[in-house]
């Protein structure tokens, strides 16, 4: 089987396994795990922030960020297909008593005027709009990179209206590689950024939240409240360090394969796909029939993809899916989407 369902299916490299076996560890809840501390310091430096926190998952990273930036009864503005809205089990309402207000995005990026329109005016009847959350790259927009000029304009608008800023940067290194910008520039105006080590960067487990020292101190308390303290977590952080140091250099190959795949599949009569829009490692193929039927037909041809909505099948290229996976996926699509 060639598994293109997600870049979360990557397995640790031999070097990661060796680093995990040799990791120096301590109790991270007491702040005493030296490998976790090195990972957090390295991440903070990469992103130009004061501090960072190692956590089990990207969803926890997003939710800890929102919890640290809001108070119960407040409102967060999100793009209408954001991961924090569609794929995190209603956690913002469940844990923080926060509601999410949606705006349409062009390839995942809201327009200034649409954000301006949904910011609440001061009124006892209204929730207080406190945070603007952006997702970069944007999953449901096909791995789109948010244009930095647009992000800068949105950040200026948010700051001018007293809002704080969160970025779901699960795949922010994909955005950096595709745009040529360092992650510190992409994250410059964000109060909190969550990023995944366990997607394209290849670590087996783990994410990070980066931000100010005060933000991370609050995030640490929330991590504890959610059961995210992992004790001798240096065993995992050792793989995370290698993911940060070596993983970004691998992402350009994932992007190349995704573009090549899209160019081939876009020629098929049974799909709708604009290959020119592929910027990173994610390709959504719109089918003329039920995407779940296509998913099963691809599986029968030894290619795993996933129907994330009724007419779209998602393919995600990653470090464990090389040129052989690319060739197999194109051949399977030629058979299924005739």
C-alpha cells in the first residue's frame, strides 16, 4: 500500500530512533528534561519568539493557544474551513467557553473587509471579539500558502482593533519552503503559533506552541490541566529536534511530487483539478461521483487517499511517499477517474 492519506503517517527515521534511544531525560512537568528544554529553546529561536512549549498534538496546540488568548464568553474569528472549526471536536466551546465566528477565505485567506465586518462593536448583548486565527498552510484550501502581504494586512487590522493573533501553523514549514520566507517572518505578528513536528517534518509524535514568555507560561498551565504533561518526554523531543533540524530540507521534494501528480491527474476526464494552484504537498481531486466510492476504488489499487468531503479526495505527499508512490497514485487515478 502507498499511503497518501496524510503526512501524519510518516515513520521515524533510523537517526530519529537512535536519538530517541540515547536521549537524556528528566521530568518535563518539573521543567527538568534537558532534551525537551533544548527543543523548546531551538523552536523559540527559529520563530523569533521568547519561549516554546512541547505538547502531544497539533489539536492540543491550537486549543492551548486559544485558551491562553481568550476568556469565556469571547469570540474568535476563523476562516470558514479552518481546522480549529471543523476538525477539533468543538473544543473551543467545550474547554474555553469561546465561540467561533466564520468568514469566507480566498484559498483559505480572509479578506480584510470581511474580518472588519464581523468584529463586534462594544455592546452588552455581544460577545467580545478577542482573537483572529489564521491557518497556514490551509488544509481544506489544498495546502495553500497564505500570501504574506495579506497576513501582514490582517495583522495590522487585528492590532488596530485590539485583537490578538493565533496561527495554526501545523504545516508552517511547508509555507516557509514554498514562499522562501523564514518561519520567523511568517510568525512575526502572531501572539501564538502552533506547529506540528509529526506531519511533513517526520517526527513520530509532538507539536509546539511558540510565543511570548507569559503566553507560554499560561499555555504550560493549560497543558497540565488537559493532561498533556508527558514526564520523561525527551525520548520524543529527541526526534522532534531532528525533525526541526533536518525535516524542512525534505519538504521541497514533497511539493514537487504533489505538483507532478496534479499535472498528470488534471488531464483525466473524470476529475476537476487546477494543477496551477498546487503550492505545497496537498492535492484535492474533485470527482464527478461519490468521493467515498473513489476512495475505495483507489484502495483496491493499493493507494490510500481520503474522502474529506462528498466530492473531494485528498492526497498528501510526504517523506515516506517517494517517486514510486507518485507513479502508483497516478496509475490508480488513471484507472479510477476514467
